C-alpha cells in the first residue's frame, strides 16, 4: 500500500511539473503592429518591423519586411548568413551581379531559403507583393553591388 502511495505521489509530481512547463508564458509571441518605412540603403517603398534582437549588434535578430508589388533589391551581399521565410505572397531570388529575371527562382508562402554570407544575389517581389521574415546573426548589413538596376 505504501508503495502505491509513493508511486501515485511520484506520478502526480511528474504530471503537475509537466503541466506547469507547458503552460509557461512564451518568451515572444507577437504579430507586427508597427510597420515602419525602411531606411537607406534599402529602396523606399518597403516596410519593416523588428521582432527581436538588434541587427546592428552581435546576436540573433528577427525582422519582417513587407514588400510592395514589384519591389526589387538590386544585387547585394550581407556580412552574415541570411535565413528567409516567405510568409505571404512570393519573391524571386537570383544569384549574380545583375538582375536577371530569367534565372531567378520563385519562392512562395511557406518557403525557406538561405543566402550565405557574401553571396551576390538580388530579390524582387511579385505582382501581389510579399511579407518575408529574416533571421540573422548580427551585426547585419547590406552592401549593393551596383545601383544601376
């Protein structure tokens, strides 16, 4: 009988602690509410919201970009890997020093891709625009190859 009581107590403690862990508040759970216009060197027209971290500092950060229809980023590079998830719409991504729509790959909502640090690439949105989420290691930046696009 004592053995059953001890076993029951042990299971109760286990299940109560497991329940407490699953109901703990999330560290971050937010929807973008404060979209702000992007700043140079990004071309005007897009909007951004920083969800966590600081792109200018060491460490992980996550931000979302809302790209209007037919928005383009000329060929550029980043100092760190850029992990991108397409949340809505679709974007086209190509590799090289000039924007070539015939060789760009289309990424639709739900797709994920990585631009390795230093990769010369370009991005443009489709006719309906797009929302993308970037998760990167800071400090982050963008350096355009050419502004002639």
